[in-house]
C-alpha cells in the first residue's frame, strides 16, 4: 500500500473526523492480535503531527512517515504480527526500524506500550481512514501465457516504461530479440488481483546466467509495473523475490535504463540490488520556455531555412496515427537506414522484425505515431514517437541524406514538439544519449539508473 494511500481498499474499519483542538491523547482503535493494519492520515494542510504507534512486545512494528513541507502531508503506519521489510519509497520514509516492545525514536514517530494513539500540537479537524493491509503473494512464471492479458494491461509505470513493459512489447521481444532467452516473470498478487509485474529475460551461458529486462538493450526507459495503490509493497516484494532467486541460482542481474523517478528505483533500499548511474536521457518540459532555449543565431538559422524551403517547395508536417502508422512502416525503415548509413552507424537495430511488430501493435492502440516532414509530396524526415498522455518519447529517427543541407531534423523536431504541446502533452522524452542537439530544445539533463546483483 502506498503512503499516503490513494487506491481502493477492501473495507473501512474506522472512518471519522476527530477534533484536534484537544490537547490530550486520543485512542483511535484497539489492535486485534494477528491482523495487519494500514493507517492513512489524509491532511489538507502542512501540519505538525505526532503519531504514537504501539503493539504487544512480541510484535514487530514498522513506522513510515511522509516528510513533505509547504504542502499536504500524510503518514502511513503498518502494525504486523510478522516480520516484514520496509516497502516505502526512500523519498517518503522518515523511519523504518523494527521494534520488539522497545521505543522507536524519531522527529515525528515513536512506539509506546499499549494502544494506538494520535496526538497533535496544532488545532485542526481532519479525516482518518484505517484499512486492512492486503496480503501479498509473489510468484514466478516461465512463460507469458501464465499472466492474463487483461491483468497485465491493468498495470502501469511512468511512460514510456509502461510501453516497454507492456505485453505487446515483451511478447514481440521474445519472438524476435531473445531467441536464446527465456521469460522470467515475477508477479505480486493482492486481493486476488495482479498488483505488480517485473518482466525479465534469462540468458544462460557458459559462465552462468544473466537476467535483464525483456527487450534490453532496446528499451529507453524501464521499470516495474504496478497496480495504482500497490506500488511500494508489491515492488518491494518482487525485488526481494528476484534477489533470493538470483542468489540461490547463481544469476547475475543487470537492469539498465531504469527510470530514476519510477517505482523500482524508489522502492529498493540498496539491500538487495547495487545501484549506480546509467545513461543520460534528456527530456523537455513542454510547459516551460523550451522554444527560446536555442541561441538567437540558431533560431535565425532555423527561420531562414524554413522560409527558403517554403519559398521553393510545398512543405508539410504530418502526424500519422492509428491504423495509418502500419502503412508507413516501410517508408520509415528506408529513411532510418539511410540516416544510419550516412552517419556510419550499424543498420538493423532494433531488429526489423521486432520493430515492425511493436509499431503495428502499439500504433493500432494509439501508442505509437510518426511525425513526418513532407516536401513536394515526398517524406524526407520521419520520427517515431511512443506516446501515452501526457508523455511522448521520440524513439527512432529517419532522414533522407539528400536533404541534409537543410536542418530538416531540427525543423521537424521543433514542429513536432509544438504540435504535442498544443495537444496537451507535458513532457517530451528525447531518449537515451547525450547528443548536443537535444539541448537546443531546452532539454533538461536526466541520468537513468542501473541495478546490479552479482552471484556470490
């Protein structure tokens, strides 16, 4: 359960309003032995709040606090009759220590002796919700068919990691990219529903075995998929299960291009995985002043080039969506190969079969689009975008070398960003790589994360 918890709950044990004008300690409810509870304090202002959580001396108590200043604050407390590891994202957790009847001291939380109580130093009235914690079960699958497609698609991550973890992407990867790899899928289930999924590929070799994200290294952003409301607990359980399996079977774990602001990076406490910096992956805030990021000289050059093109040719910028995406695949493939050849780079990556299938399936669902620069009816530049509102990522690019004398790629990217911003998109991910051109569009530098676990 996330803290502050905002998802669905099975039932409400206590839901009420209590008056915080009173200075004395108020008992909210008595703990029942053998049960697990989650307490969510929903506060609409910044408040100095002190919570006391207590349990019998034979119980383990985990206390979790949200430390947010200048806005809403909230805290969650877990009381459990069984030992468990903290599953809070590190950015939220102010305290995570076990207690066996002894006091836990922190700025805002401590454990006492007999009942669950709450105290505050400032007068306000706020709601309290107490709900039972869902029991999690973790399973390991060796094939994709073991997970119902509808349950898989109900999970999410911050885009485009949600797309590179989707069933369509992973299934295409195992049929085309991973001929020597085998699926290893770790799932967490809660309340009879799939709550988390980590789709991986296992490669066996002479020196052992290595586990990576499915479709790696062709994913520009990867993460653990979760059901909204279950991120912390489901994620922590899956990471712990992966670490146990890797250590017992001698696997090396190599997880690259991890979203630094996503579920996986925020949940793990560095006890199971070793974390380090990965590739740079700049992004543009389309709500900001990105249009004036380039130098005045550069802006004048783009303006003159656009004027020259429009004076001599019929110029269009087209956005290709839906079922039309599949019909433009061959055209995009030719332009992409031409661009890579002109730059002296390897052609054929990602694998054409993988690329064709992913574009077809995501395009039909409105998750893949082409942006084209068309001159006199001929497409001279084409960029492939992965989209899930309000995020868009430029994944792959194509350009005809005969038009390289004009900054066609820059003109197309600027026009595409303007169109996406006008359509309500807020973030343009420019993908992995620190190429200088990305910063001409006001990109902010971001460094992805990578996680490692080596067999002992």
